[in-house]
């Protein structure tokens, strides 16, 4: 009874309010210029809350470049004014959800209208673009917290597609990616790059050197694969071997070095001696080959004591 | 109504209510809308307790000791709506060694600047028990202490970054940035297999960037300068005692610097055709004073590496169904370091006193076409070209070839089968070959030429991949991926012979109810490589396996290398009430290494398998006590175990042992209070 009475009063008040006006006042924009035609229906209770865009850079209305709803979604006349003969309200001209029927190129075009310069210059030829990755596959526009732009949550966004890296980053030897200290975008430019592997620098080595510059040399004694490509020996995403090595020593070293002298020695956890380079523990335990060849990335020692070409001093 | 409480705001309903109760509610509505579009800020403070000393749980966050830790995070976002000026302060892990603090201000579309501090510890899983003294210095004495002490092996990076940017006009911007990083600490080191030493790390790394950018409707470019400077405050170790002065001093990394000028851009020839380019020139030098007197009289290497980089790309969509990508890049890394004979060949085993500059030229190209077929199929065909050219030294102890060239053909068929199912299948075939093999050379004789280095060997690679995504309902999302690759190596007799790689993954997510979701994933990776080698091959040979003695003491041997990794993740999150959020997360990583090498000489036991297990269970509860204030509780159970035998029986000459800390079981409980504003 009480509910019915409340409803009746509300209806009466509403009717009174409505009759007091000759015509309804125009709706006010809530966040962006011209958004009233959208926010008359869409609010914070939608599956994708729309008002939260106000928390973002896209909600900075003092910036004259800030887009409106229709800048991205199109004028969407059919959506706003449902045709009389339509059984369902047509979708906006451009939608960005995972199951959107808007072609990815058209979705991305909305973003590229403004975001084609700077670090996105090479987007169009990137592996992401050519494999139909939409900007909205990674970025969330209608939220104050875009996961891919937060170092603590970014890896999870990338791992949605990069499953192998998701597993590798959990191995015993790894970068501090799970801790949000070295994340995907520290090495990769997801928006495309001129160099290989969409890296932030033009080569693998130059990217590694941004943090591991001590390895670049040049040295008096250089180790050829070190100069050519760090990834010949290392997997930066994680391995079970110390120092992100792709394989355990001595097997990794024996994948290149001739079997003359001690280099073809048989790995073993017994036999030999710690100071010996023969088959057995000297080439297998502790730092393995590095027990003697301690400066494996190169040495700048100009003198010779015991074949400095082999990085022992 | 706070974001944490999950209260949602329905404007339409509220609008009706406002009419009913009057204008007073209009103010409340405006306040609520203002809150909903105002940038969020949050500060949280609390404490966490770690149950046990460890080296894995706290490896990168610093919580390696049992005890209490301060948890302090802040994220402050403020915007002046009238001017568009943002002020942000972000602090993370401020009570831990992994702290980060950033302050930035910007007037959007006009100017901005930031200053950022980041600290990153890395605790080695290993601890040294040693009598070495002076381990933080450049003079270290093996066997220097009467009794062994426990030495923590840890490095730490502290980085300070800053940058400014200015939009000069609506199309032109200028950016300046720099990063200064200190890396200090201790790392495992040693010499001759007998002496334990510590690498006393004390690096300074500086990066400088300056760029000008232009963003037009058709053309965009950015050009500028990128400079680096590396300094090592401890560039050698004098190792006293132990195996003696023969292997002392030991050189540590020298200082070096580089300067790069670069220009990159893109141009939209038509709405469907775009070209891109990049040009860069880098001049890198290394002239750090030698740690020891050079018999040549030189005081430094005089190292110079000049690198020229160029890239050209074209993407086009000539018809609505066809798109084409072409890309070519070339990098010439010319090592112009003076070649000097640093010492006469008087020591046994020394092949040359001449330094060996490394010049590497690479040419990489890609041509790809994507064509939309009937029934929503898309066919992608591609060709990749990769050529590397390297110089060769007069003396080299590894089989060598100056040029390797790899050609790859690939095809992929993709289809959005329906609104709920999509998938792809792809195949790629690569073939790598190269120039003539060059036999190893010493100054006196032609050497060995038996083994094909892994990055120079002939290689044929076949790779297939299939993916399926299925979203049968709005509540269910499933993904599956399978990959298989097969390598076959050749060129010489020994070395890697063949290998395979397999990877499978399954992902699933299910929305149980409006506010509850469960997700899980599983992946398995299995990589194998077969290595053929021999002990004590003849120093001079013609590449035939007959150069191997193939005796019991020096056998021809094989190793069947294998890594099997299984990883699982399960997560559950939900909101049982408007005030309470719960999350549970379990992750398991299980890896096994196999080696299966042999036959072995008498007394040598082949290498056993290694296993690594890590599981992390995380429970989180967040309770909104008031509109803007709440409590967050967290519990983590972290276990690690391995049977890795690397250090188990190893003892250095002075009795130094490395403790591998093979088992870990840590419980972590934390409580913090947050405040939103």
C-alpha cells in the first residue's frame, strides 16, 4: 500500500512538473561537448560506463583537441533515432567491444585520426596492425584506469595473447615483470617500430643495452655472438637457467665451440676436478664454463697471461 | 556510492526522482556527476608480515627477511577543468626497496614535465659462505679471513628520470628526457675454477633524449638525438691469494658512450596507402683507460663503432579485400676500432695478440599480402628475408662463415567463423644457409672445422600454429592455441643436429553471476634439441668425425636436451555484497630440464634432470567501511623447490660454498587502509 501511494505521488509530481513547462529544457552535456544525445540514455550503469571517460585525458575538455562521443563512435543517427521499422535499435556507427562488427581498420582509424605521430608512426606496418589487433583490444578508454598503461597490470593485458611469454616469465630466471618493475613496454613498442621484434630501439642489442650497457664494449677481446645478438644465448622472457640462458652450460657453449682441446668435454656431476677443464665437474658445476672464462661478454684487458682471447682475465 | 562499494548511478532513474522531490536533489545529482568524471585519487597505508627468510618471494620487492614491512601506495590525480592542467603523484611500494615515486604536471596539448624515481633490488637466489675479504672493493683476497662469513649477493638499481615536453603549435612538439641510473651490489664471480670472487658492481648509466615531432594529417615525423654514457667506478679486480697473481688483475666492463641522430616518419599517400621510414646514425666510442699497462704503449682501446640504420616501409590496401605490407631495413654496424697487436705470442695457448673488431651488417625484409576471401576467410601470405654479414678475424677458434641468409615463406588462414567462434591456422617454412665455412685458424696452422655454431648453421625450420577462440555466451570465453616447430641443422658434422618445440595453451573465463567470475589457464611447453659432440678432437682436421678419438676416455657423445614447462593459473573474483570484494588466485609453474648426455668417461656421471616448482596462492579481501574509506587484507602463500645440483657439491679452493637455498615456504599477511578522494 505504501509503495503504491509513493508511486502515485511521484506520478502526480511528475505530471505537475511536466505541465508546468511549455517544452522540456534542453538536456545538458555531462562530460563532453555534445554528449547529451548520448547521455540521455547511457549512464554509469551501462556495461561500459560512459561517464568515467571524464576521468581520463579524453575528458579534458579544456584541451581543444578533446574528442566528443561522435568523434569515435560516429554520428550514429540510426542508433539515436531508431527507425520505425527496426525491431532492434541499430548499433552506433563504430563500436569497439570485442564482438564488434565494425572492421578493425575502421575502429583503429578513429584513434589514428589523432594518434598517428610520435611512437605510433610505424603502427600500420606493425605485426599488431596486420593481425587485426584493435587499439581497444588493449586500451580501455572509458575508465580512469587503463590497465595496459599501468606497469602492475600491463603484463596481464599482453598475456591475453602472448601465452608463451606468460609461462616463461614465471620461470626461476626472469626479469621482474610480475613485480611491475620491468614490463613489456620497457622493451617493446606495441605500436610498431622500425627495428625488429617491435623493440623500443632499432636492434635487440641496443634495447638490452639501455639497462645492460656494460655488455656493449667494444672490448680488446670481443665474443662474436655477444656483439651480434644477445638473444643467441639469452631468452629475456625467462628460463630455468641462471642469467636467462637458453640452455645450461656447457651444452650452450658446446653448441658453437669446436671439440678440440677441452671444449668437447663430457658434462658430468662427478669426475674431474673443480679446477680442471676436462670432462666432469669443472665444466659442469658452479659457473660451468664461466668458472674460468669469467668475462664471457668480453674483456678490456690489454695484456696476456693465459690466453686472454678466451675471457679469463 | 564509492567506486569501491560498487554503487552504480542510474541517471535516468535519478532524474525522475529529482523532479519529484525538487531542486535540492539537482545539486546532489551535479555533485554525483562531478564525482563520476573527476580523476580518482587513492592513498593506502598498511603493514605486511613475512613469515620466513627467503630469496625468491622477495627477490625483486626486497621482502627477503622475516619481519614486518610498511606498505604505502599513493595515486593522486588532479585536473583543473578550467585550464586542463593535470597534476599527478604516483607512489608505489614506498615502504619497500622496490619503491617508485613519480611527479608530473602537464597542461594537456600545451606542455608537460615529469620526474621519476625508481629503485629495483635483485636478490640472488644464492648466498656465499666464504673467507674472501674485500668483496665490495677492487682488491679482494682469497682465503683472507680466518673463518667464513655469509655474504648476501644482491644488486640494486636506483634510477632518476626526468623529462619535459612542449607543443609549440598544434602540430609541432619538442621533447627532452634523461635517465640516470646507479647499479651497485655484488654478483657471483671467480677465476680458474678455484677461486671465488665477487663482481663489485658500481655502474652509472645515463641516457639523454631530445626530439622534435610533427603530426600532420598526411605526414608525421620525429627526429632528434639519443645519447648514452656508461661509467664503471670499479673497472678491475686485483685478486690476491688463491691461485695467485697470474690471473690478476681481472678487467671489469669499461666506460663507453654513444651519440645517435635519428629521423623517423610516415606519410599517408592516400587514405589506404602509407609509407614509413627511419634513418639513424650512431657513433659509439670506448676509450676507458686500460687497467694494466699495454705493451703497445696504448693507454686505451680507442674503440669506435659506427652504426647506420635505415628502414623503409609501405602499407597499402589497393582494394577493399587486399592489403599489402612491404618493409626493408638495413643496419651496418661498422667496428672501426684500431687493430693493434697488443702483445707478442709468447704464452702457451695464445693464438694472437691482435684485438678483433666485430663488424656486422644485416638486411631484413618482409613482404606480406592479406586477402579477404569469400565466407569471411582471410588468407595471409608472406615472405621474410634475413641476411647477416660479419667480418672474420685472422685468428678464430670457432668454425665461421661470413654470411648467413634465411628465407621464410609463410601462409595463414584466419576466419571469424561466427560472432562466437574465430580461429586461424598458419604454416611457415624457413631455410637458412650461408657462405663457405671457414676453418678455424691459429697463426701456425689450420685448425678444426667440425662443428656448426648454432647461429651460423644451416637450418630448416617448419612451424605450424592453430588458434581457436570461442565465446558461446556472454558468460563464457574460451581460447586454445597449439604450436609445433621442427628444426634440422646442418653444414658441419657436430653441434646441434635437430630440435622440436611444442606449445599448447587453454584459457577459459566464466562469469558465474553478475559480480562473480572465475578464470583459468593452462600452458605446456616442450622444447628439445639434440647435440652431437666429441671430446679431444684432433686440432687439425678436415671436418670429418674421424678426427674424434672416440675412446672411452674421449668419446663421441650426444645430449638430448629438453625443457618441459607446465604453468597453471586459476582465479576467482567477486563481490558478495556492495561493500566487499573478494579475489583468490593460484598460480603453479613446474619446469623440468633433461640432458641425457653420454656416454661418459669412467668416473664421470652424466647430468641428472633438474626440476623447479613454484606455486603462489593469493587471497585478497577489500571491504569498504565508509564511502571513501576501506580495508584491504591480503594473504600470500609462496612455495619454491628445486633439485638443481649446480652448487650442491662444489667447494672453492678456500672452502667457499654457495648455498643454493633450494627450498622456500613463505607466508605473507598484510592489512592496509585506503582512502579515495
